[in-house]
């Protein structure tokens, strides 16, 4: 442990940064309760903020020993909010909140101990970015190593999950293990016991957090951003699934097998075994093309890229899939765990639903869906009833049954308008790849990778799909040019870097005119 160094007369100043539901207020209350039981003066305030992940709040605490108050001969005047450059301990319940503390100047190399969990709760802007919008966590680690006197960073959410508790308990243990506060481990544990709720689980999480902080290196290492794809499904494979896995091992190059296995698993979850067989049938066609025109010489680049993007193209996000995800028992269990609900408590989820006309018609048989989509009367009715969105509780019987019924429509998915649109687009894309591969292998690979722009559902899907279709059209026009592959890659990178289509369209016009 690293015992805290205090100056007489100066309070210990603590800033806790947490998002909604992460127990920042509980952590602040525990610290205040512990200090007051030890005979200290303690004060806590909260400064609510606005963030894209349910709202981030800064809890600010100042602690002062009674001996210093007696020495001064008057009650202390404690501050209500943190001042940049004047904070002793910063605790962040999520990595990017630690980054926000550094940005605000709350972390300084002369005095601040920075303690943050390494896990991520992604912002809306990260999830809805055209490409991979996830911020680089190692940039926060680099900044923390430079900005803090001592920097501790490890996955406190994982420790809490392993203990069956919440992150506030593992954070409290990490604060104790860091030695940043002049209280004993017994003082910390007694505080948890006085709280009286989930004591055993909280103490388990506390112990894990304590040990992690006590044994932490002087500086945290970078986070490994590589995520290997598991070679086999998590559960024991059924005979149908095992037959599909055997096909992958027998008929495809080793470099593509992990992604193909993940692709098969996704098709099984999305639809059924026959649908997964369709996926492998399409992949065999591309593998044969690859073997003839690239293969080992190109490290099977076409097959490896297609294994990912054909899978995502076939297992698209539609209303049926969204309803399925929202009604899974694992989701309700996860939410109960996140909010720390007791077994005797009811938890209700309020869903914000904003279905567009296209999504409603997409769940209907293709002929009926086309007819209603072109009906001004029906579109006006949808706009009046659903134009501003609706809120519903999926934990109530009526709300759950409505979503469960929607999820059950997966058996009819192949006959829906949305499926027809998606499969027509998929076949058009695959036909283009088949035409381009004999002419320009590199251009065919870049055309496969253009599918990266298509993601999500509703407005996010519309924006990405529009850019994707423009790039596919550009790939056909660029065929035969010596710089075709490099040009398409440059256009795709521009599309991924910009929310709007304008920059890509201007660059495309310039390239085609050249």
C-alpha cells in the first residue's frame, strides 16, 4: 500500500466521476460515513452533468480531521465543487470518465492519485459512428500516466460481476487498497456492514478491489485491443451445428475459419440452420473465386473479408431482431444486476420506440408491404400515431407480449418485404464482386470492405446504406483503372470519417472526373 501524505489544516479533496446507475452517490456516502465514524469532518456535494450515456455526475468530498478543527478553533469552511489542480484523489467508474477528469484539470502530477475502472460504457456517438467510432482507451492511459502522481487502472466492473455485486463496492475496495485515504481496512469494511444491503456480496467485491489496487503496478499497461474470435460456439454444438463446423474445417482456409465460425453462430441465432447453410453456400462461391484469382498468394484476403461482411449482411438488424433482443431473459437479468435490485423488487424497463414507415411495412409480406408503403393514407396514419415515438414498458404483461409476438415473427421473416430488400441488395453486391474479382482482385476486396458502412437500424442504417450504395456504384465505374482499389479505399475512409455524405460525394466527383 501507498500511505497518504497529509498536511495539517488541509482537507483531503476527492472527486468521484460516475454515470447514472454506477453507484457514485453510494461510494460518496460510504466515504463520508467512514470519515464521520472515525471522528472526521466530512462534506459531500454533487455536480450533475450532461453526457451521452445517461448523465455523468461529479461527486465532490472534503475530509478534515477533528484535531485540525480543534487546532483552528472554528468550524471549517469546506468547498462545494472541485478546483482544477487542487484534488488529491480522483475516482472514475469508467475509463472515459477518467479521461474527462484529466481534461478538466482535476488530475495533477504533484498530488493526485487517479483510480479508474478500465471497462467502457460506449457513448451514443461511438455506437452510431459510420465506422468504428470507439475511442482509443490507450490514449486515456497515456494521458493518465503523464498527468497523475499515481495511476491505478483495472477492470473494476468485472471484479464486481465476479462477486455478484455492483461496481461501487469494488471501487470502495480499490480506494482502500490504494492507500490514498488514512483509514484502515477495518474502517472500510465496517462502513459496508453498516449499510446493511447486500453486505456479503459487497464485501466480496470490496476484497477483490482491495487486492487489485494493493498489488497494482506503478503504472498501468496499455489495453490489448485485439479480440480473437473464438473458434467454436460457447455451448455444446448440436448435430446440425457440428455438421456446419465440420464443413468450415474441411472446405475453407484456416485463416478464415474463426470468422466463419462466428458467422455461422450469428446466422443460427438470427434464423435457423438452413439459413446458416445458405451463408456457407455463398461463402463457398467466394472461396472458389478467391482460389482461382488470389488464394494463398493474397493470403485469402477476399474470403477472410467476406466471411465477416456476408454474415452481417445476412443477419441484419430488423424490427424482429430488436424485439427478440429486448425480450431475452438474459437482458432482464443483466438490468436487474446493473441496478442492484433485490429478489423481492420489481424492475420495469421503459423502451423508447420510434418505428419508421419502412420498418413497419418491412415486417409485412412483401406484396402487402409494398402496397402500404406507397399508400398516402397509411403513411399519414403512421406519422400521426408514431411520428414522435412511443414509450412502453417491456416489463409489463402487455408490453412484453407485444414485443414477444414481434420476436416470434422470425419464422415468417423470409417472406417479409425487408428480407426481400436485403437479399436483393446482397445478391447485387455479390454479383459485382464476382465480376470484379477476375479483372481486379484488389478492387474486389475493397468492394467487400465497403459493406462496413452498413450497420444498425432506423436512421443509422439509412445513412450508412446510402453511402454504401454510392460506393458500390463507384466501384463498378472505377473498374479497369490502375488506381481503382486505392481510390475506392480512400473514398470509403472519407465516408467512415464523416457523418454526412457531402465530403465523400465531392471527392467521388473529383475522382471520376480525373
